[in-house]
C-alpha cells in the first residue's frame, strides 16, 4: 500500500476547494429531496393505483409496501449493438428483485443514438446534445418518486454521461449502473484500419470496405475498440458504480447474468438506506479516480467534455488544467486499440480493470477510500469476476497476462497519461498524445481552413492536401452545429501522414475515442462561432497562415496577426434530420471545457 501521490493529492484538494460552495449546495438539495420524498402510505390512493396498475405480478407486494421498489431506467434499442441485449433485461431484473423480496419497474426509457451510425452524417450534429436529452429523460423517469433505488441501463457514448447527470438530480437514492458487455472480437483492428485507409486512397472499393466493417461490428455487444463507450464502462468501475469487474464480460454468458443478478440484489439491499446514495458515491475523489482511470488506460478524449459535465451535476468543479496536471503523473498502463493492437476483450483477458485499479492503488495514484456501491469498498474492484462451481466469485488480479496490453505502474508504456492541454492565441485545446508517435507531437505548417469535414475529404481526393499541412476545421463547436465527431477525417489524414507529410488537425469539433495516430488539437475553446458577439480565434485564420501544434510545450498558436483581420462569415444554419429542434440547446450551450451543455448552463449548475 502506497501513500497518495503528491500531485493527485494536490489536484484533489484544489478540486475540493473550487467545489466547496457548489458541492455544499448540491448535498443540501439532496438532503432536502431525501427528507421530503413521500412515503407511499402518505400519497393518495389514486396516485398509487396509477403507479401499480401495470405491475400485475407485483401488485400485491407494491400495494402492501413490502420491500423496496427499484426503478429501471433503460436506454434499450436495436440500433445500438451494445444496447440490444437490454431488451430482455427488465423481465429478468424483476425476477432477480423478487428473489430478495423487492420489486422492479421500468421507470422510463431514454434516447440512445449510435455515433457509429451517424459518423459523417448530418445526424451526428444531434449527438452531443442527446446527452442533455438523455439526462432530462432520466429525470422524467425518476420524477414519479415511486422508487427506492435506480438501476441504470446504458453503455455508449452520450448515454452513460447523460444517465449520470440525470440520476444525480435524484442522488438521494442509491443507484447502480448495469452494463451488458462487449461483442466478441472480430477481425483485427489493424486489418480494419488498413482497409479504411486503402478505401480513402482509392485502392479498394466500397464492397471490400463494407465486408471489413461487418467483420468487425458483427453481433450484439459494445464495439470492441477502446472508444467512448468502453471508456464509459472503465469510468463507472473507477467511480465504484458497477458491481466489481462488470464492465467487459460478454453478453449472454452465465457470468454476465450472474453480475446482473448481483446488481439487482445489491441495489435492493441498499434501497431505503442513506449510507451509499448516488450523491455520496459520486464525490470529488470519485471524479478524480475517473480521470485517473481515463489517463491510465488512454481513454476517449470525449471525456474531456463529459467528465466536467458529470462533475457539475454533482456540484464538483474540474477543468482541463486539473486533468492535464493529473496526466503529468499518471502513467499509461494500457494499450488498447486505437492506442494499441488489441481490443477490450484482450484487455479484459490480460487482467483488465482489476489489474489497472490494483496497480493504481498500489502506486498511490487513485483514492482507495472512495465510497462505492459495493460493500467491500474500492479494494473489491482489484479482483475480476469468475463463474466457478456454478457461482459468482471474484479472483484477485496480481499480474498482467499480456505485457503488450497491460503493464505495471513501475514499467508503463509511457510515464504520463497522454492528455496534453494546448493553449495559445488560437485558444485552448486537448491533444491525445498517447495515440500519437512522439516525433509527431510538434507540427508547424501552413494551414488550410475548412468549414465541413466533407470539404476536407473533397480536397484530399483532389490532391490539394498532398503536402505538410495543418488542417483547420472550424464552426464545429457546440454553439455552431452541436459539436459533431469528425472521425471520418482520420483515414484521409492518415494517408497523408503515411506519405511522409507533416500533418495535424485543429478543430473546435470532436474526434472521440478513435482519434488515431494523426496529431490533433481538438475541442478548441473558445469555438469559432461568436458568443455574445465575440468570435473565437479560429474564425480569423486564413489559408496559408502558419500554425503550430506542439504537445511537448503545450502550444496552439499562429504567427498571423489575427487582430488586423475581420472574422470569417459564419456558415448558414442547417435544417433537416431534426437539427432545427436542437437550436435552443446550441444557442445556450457553454464551452467545451465546462462540458458543452445548455441544460447545465440554463440550470445555473
């Protein structure tokens, strides 16, 4: 057992101090909500009749007030492979609840869009703000106040952050996240990436590309690369919101069903108590642990946006300075595609989260004393679940089973966590250095400015980018068009890099957990679109301006005299695919570093 690292301690204390007023206000609200939550015997019979009318098998137990009632908030749909298994979860969870004298009801559903389906399409502009929509849907589900605990069914990109934010407004209740696990591994990620680049270069056709993609994404379960969805699951483990080790167990297995059952039984035991509510579990130390896990595993850059937003919902203030300082001391312990060759199934087989958490605790890089949903505390998360002798058991993970995938804190892949904060006269941005070769951490070249990723691809195909270049894609921020992911740029820019060119991307949009090998300054804030009449620095750039992106020194700058220019005209507002319905959210959104949320900004959180 090691003492807590000085930097981890210092950043934690700063976050606690910066959160003092907002955290106190949040906890006071949760206390008030818990104190005034109506006893079922005190509400009208008409209310109870409405609440219990559809629960035919549990009606007598509900009517008599026997045992806790668990509210299931589900993000089930068939469009997301990761969420498809959730279709049968409620029926099973009701059985698991009855086993321990409890009841369970589906409180409500939330939207759940697939970023993989909307990549490069207009629908991607709804993606980020679907998180606010999910949070509000979760709040609507739990607003019936008929529940003693919440079981939250969600996995993918905006869905887990949205569920966390929404559920935290009911933080006086205990809550557990219930994942469904990753799909079995398909073709190697290297093969998939090679085919994508060959298609971008015109060397193979659409048929070959589709066959490659289908061989990768092929069955129910989470996509197996280490993007935002799987980073979500890692963070739920690091915050103690899962049954220990639940993140990466395959759907449909006996072990998975045993973990689901354990989650319901545990939630039933916690329900009605005030010792492990969601508000108590998600505190400053849990948020720090989530950030440490993100850095140690090379997780998704989307969480530079989601983590501050989730923290705000619990009254906790964390920013990119805090995250970058943590990154300076948290070593990279895992290499999972796109930062390595293996996928999350191989990561799990090598020791997975049990190994990572054990290493972080032993090195003093994570808070051991966080309050978790599990009775044995955070130490329980250093073990992996196993199905043995027809029972759910846990086995301590002592060593890595594959040092190309997982390494100890004493001999990591790199000494820092691979998230760099860039700042300069073009704004502040994130740089995921863990996926970029160090010789490419500094790129200085003339820029080419675009307003859409489609224009970038068109310029690439026309041979206009076949040189050293910093590609700037602006007006992609939360206020401009909802801050879509620009993952579709990676193959084209990767081809340019493979041709020997010095290439970088600068954007106020997102690049997700699949950022890849091309150096990228992403989430640039202030964004290009004007706020309160003031345009962001990116709006002043012109083709040919020298731009410097440097992860080594933390610099994002240009030598151009921006003050001597007028800003570029903002692109017209686009309609279609429901984008116009989200204009209110875009108009009121705050910056990426604060979480890019209209809902939290409007609520004064």
